[in-house]
């Protein structure tokens, strides 16, 4: 998997992954950085909010099932 200009994912990659609906990337990032689930971007949006706004249902379902029960 590619992560832009870095060889490894960073916590900040969560936002690009959810905005583009890349569920496998989301899973890798949250496994490595569990607190990324509750992080906020510059617009104060969380990853689940961005996934929902973008219509990425599999990503929303992943968060809802695993982190927001």
C-alpha cells in the first residue's frame, strides 16, 4: 500500500483514507493508532463523520461496529 510521500502510515492518514473510502487502509491505521478513531481534522470532523458525509457506508459500518457500540 502507498501512503503518499511516506513509507509507513501516520495517524493523519486516517482522514484521506476515510474521505476516499479505503476501508483496508482505515483498518491498518486504526490498528496502529487506535486513538485516530476519535481524532478531528482542521474542520473539527471525526473520521466517522467524514466517511458518513462521503457516503462510504463500509467505513461507517466498520467504525460503528467496532468503536461506537
